[in-house]
């Protein structure tokens, strides 16, 4: 029997609020590049971004000329060039979270999903949590869709409170009959700089698990290992931080991976969302 994620699947992530240490957007881009996907359109940034909040970036090209890179949201589709099995059924939406006119943005994306005959949508996100970098990254998957819940043995999110654009998109997709699920990774809160390739790898692995694909992780595994070693070096000599990490390790080990990947992680995520809401006020 065909599973919900066996058809055309859109994988989505947005920079910013739902993308701690760039883990989610890097995961989407990694899978898109693995499948040799090609960019087919860019959603007009002038319509959905406040450039005082999402500022353009100036860069120098090979000739030394200054060029602007504007915040965008891109849709990537199969190119037909990939030799990997199932590459022709994966689409990708990735970019900066819009800062205005969310209702119009959601309507435009919903039209694209219908036009490209997408069968299901997978959202990726990452948030900071009280988690040790020395243990496997905690990942939690939820879905509001009964069929996906039953097929993949996952639960619906019970969270109530402020949300990001992926939640708004998810509600609209479900309303028009497109099943969705969300996969979130918990990134150690005390690691304040740079991307987290270990969290990116954890999200990629979950995409593989739920969709039944297998990718060559290439240098991503090495990057994840080097990231963990670099954090080891960073905390070395800081007795307070070492003690804090040891407490996180003890708590994680006593709870067990099975529990922390479910209810405990969901509670930690709700705490993160409420904290972000408080920071915004």
C-alpha cells in the first residue's frame, strides 16, 4: 500500500525563528543538492519582507564589484539529472521567513503546492534546548494528519501559543487536503556560534527514515564529528560549563532516548516557543 510520503513530497524550512544554528535550512539544501534539484522560481521578496528586519547583504564578486543579495524564498524541483532513485518526487521550499503579509504569502505558496501537484509536505525546524552536545541530537516528529500519525506512529502536537510561518502553512495545507508533518531538532543552547552540522545530519537522517530514501552523507558526517570535537575544546577548562554539561548528560541518560525523543522534547520545544514570544514583547 502506498504511504503518504511515497508521492510528490515538498520539504520546507525557513531561516530565522525556526532555524536554530541554521540546522533546518542546511538540511533542506543538503537533500536538494543530493538530488541535483534545480531552482525553478523565487517568491518576490519585495512583497513579503521588511528589509529593516531581513536586510539585504552586499558582497564582492570575482571582479571586485559590489552586488546585493536580497532575502528570498526559493522553490526547487527535480532537474532530471539525478541518478538517485526517487529524485523525481522531491521538491524543496527554502529561504528567509517572511516578515509581513503572511496570509498572502501562505495563499501564494498554497497555489504553488497545488500547481505542482504536491502530495505531502514535510517541515523541518530546529530550536535551542537544554541538551548536551555529546549525545545524539534529539529529534521529534509530529503531524496533525490522522493518516500520517497512523502510518508513521507519531503523535499530534498539543502545543498552543505563538507560532512561525511553518505552522501557518501547515494549517492551510491540511485545510486544502495536503497531509503534513513537522520534524524538529534540539540544538544545545550553550553553543552560541556557527551552524550545527550534527543537528543538520540528524534532520537529514529523519527525512531519510520517513521517506524511505538513502543519501550519501559525504562530508556532513565528518563536519558533525569535527563540530562535536570543537565544542569539546571550547568548554575544556571552563569548570562551570563542564559541570553543566555533565548534568545535562546525566539527565539525558536517565530519561533515555526513547522518552526524550517524544514527550520530553515536546515540552522543551513549548518552553522555547514561549521564551521566544516573551523576547519579542
